[in-house]
């Protein structure tokens, strides 16, 4: 059964160059980021924005603001 899906993905990749581009081109949407990629991106933004001067209170405020969204 999984072989069927693997072959189907291969057909789509061949048709669109890669699956991500195919999703964007056909559906007009981008593929959502995985949870791990979201976490990594968020950590990079926080580190780049706050640098080494990040305090516990800063992180706590960010966390509370995100929870309110």
C-alpha cells in the first residue's frame, strides 16, 4: 500500500519539479512548516532579536503574549 503512495509522490515530483513547488503552483498555497521547523525559526528570531541580553521576564512576556493570541 505504501508503495502506491510513494509512486504517486514520485509522479507529482516529476510533474512539478518538487512537491513543495507543486503545492504552491497548483493550490496557490504554501506547505505549512513542521512543528520542529516552527520551533527552530521562532528560537532564531528570539535569539537574533534579543541576543544574549534575554532575561526570564522577556521570555515570560513573550509567552504570555502568544497565549493571548
